[in-house]
C-alpha cells in the first residue's frame, strides 16, 4: 500500500491559480493546531481530521487533492470548510497528494475515500488504458461530480504556427513524462493524423515550458489547466504569445474517440495580447468516491455541494462553474450510487 504524506485542513482556505495537471510533490506543511505533520499517511491523519472537522460526527472521508500550491488542494480545503458543518453522515479531511493518478491509487488502496482527478485520467484508470495500461483496471470508485474545466491550451510564441498541423517539425513541450498532459497531446495530434514522431518532443512542467518559450528554446507547449494559467499569464506579460486553435472538424473527431473531452472556448483577453477567442477542448476536474462509502454519505455530500454552491464559490472561484448540467458531462465511468440517486431526483439525465 502506497504511503502519501498527508495533512488535515478544515478551517483554512487556500486560493491558488496553480495547475494540477502535472504530477505534484507529496510534501506537506502543518497549517493549524491539531493538524498532522509531514510524513504521516492519510490513515494516520484520520484522528486529527475527525477532531478538526466541524461536524465531528459520521464517517471520516479523506479527500485526496494535489500539491499544496495547487488548485485541487485549495478547492478541497474550501469543500471541507463549507461542508463539514453541514454533514451528518460524514466529515472531510483534506490530504495533499501527487494529484490525479496518485489519487486513483489512494482510493483503491483505501487510504482515501474521496479524490479530485482529471476525468481523462479517471477514464484511463477505469478502462486500464494509457496511464494505467501496465497496471490494469481500477473500478473501485464512482464519479460524484465534474467540478470545473481544465482547458487544453496550446501556447506558442512562433507567429507561423496557426494550427495544430503547423506543429509538424517543431519543438513542442508536451508536459511531464507520463503525465495526463502528455496523453492529451498524443490524442490531439492523433486527431490531426500526427504522432510524436512528427514533432521534436520536450517533456517539461508548465513553468519550465513557459521559460523555454520565453528563451526561444521551444516553439510551442501543451498546457492543461484552468485558464488563465499563472505560468502563461507571466509569460504573456513579457513576450507575445498566441493560442493555437482546434477546428470544429477535429474537435468532433477527437470527441468520437475520447468522450471525456468537451468543446470549449478560451475568451479573448484571457492573456495579454491575445485579442481573439480560441476554440479548444477541455477535460474536467472531477470528484470521485470509493464504492466502499455508503450511498447515504455520498448522497448527502453531493446534495450539500449543490445546495451550497454560492458559499463554495465565495471560498474559491472555481466553484462558480459548478452546476447540475455540467457536473455530469464528460463522465466516462459509472456514477457512485449516492450521486446517481441525487441526480435522478433532480431529473438530470446521466450519460
């Protein structure tokens, strides 16, 4: 069973624009009296989490998020702060982790009962493909809700690159090796009948990619994160950038093969100097739950999230995007029984 450094967060809100698409370091820092120190496991944090949770009753649900500077961690912290006083069947303890893939493994191991993951990584786990091809299927979880978009952004400083096809022969960062971003890049290139053999591949984080674009070491970079993304904002402040669009034909081709993608538009003005809308696709940050958690507990949690969406949005802007219709889009795995019950009561059609 894998051990992930953990911490409890029940009363402090962390607001961050950092991306969660890349693997994050599993390091933590105690932030409040009674929290666990770095080096404890998720299971060892349970007692502290129960004491810190405002509700103080019901099943303790450890929520796997991401690195402490990332959006997943901040979003999870707001969930605990807002929802713990309202939950009767459970209470939330937030854990800092290595993000999506690590979170799937934590839930499967029983070290976490809830987790935030990219919906594409969730799909790979459930089907035993791509990131999980060597490990096989993980089917011990169900979806709860899609929370917000993580947008596929193809950033370039090369004015000759107008489309994905123009990336051929260019030096392109495709995210960290083995990351979800790398698979997003492969799939998008495939939709244009291209492979990594058609480009000069660089594996780098968002921050390193932005630095390389600034220094002229690469021609373009794939970034998968909520827009605006801090690394790109900083780059655009010092160097002219462009967003490479995906056209409708290739978006539809991509969606037919991978149903976890949703079409989206990056609005003009998102980045300095980018004055036109850019069509692209998104994956979604998605809340999942272990199938070992009771239907009642997940029903209560799901209902509390939507009933208190405004309060959540006051804690973190990402929750402004939480709504019933979008919550069930791009979900390529079964819903947890508790979430399914909630959506059916609301008359929401599930895929």
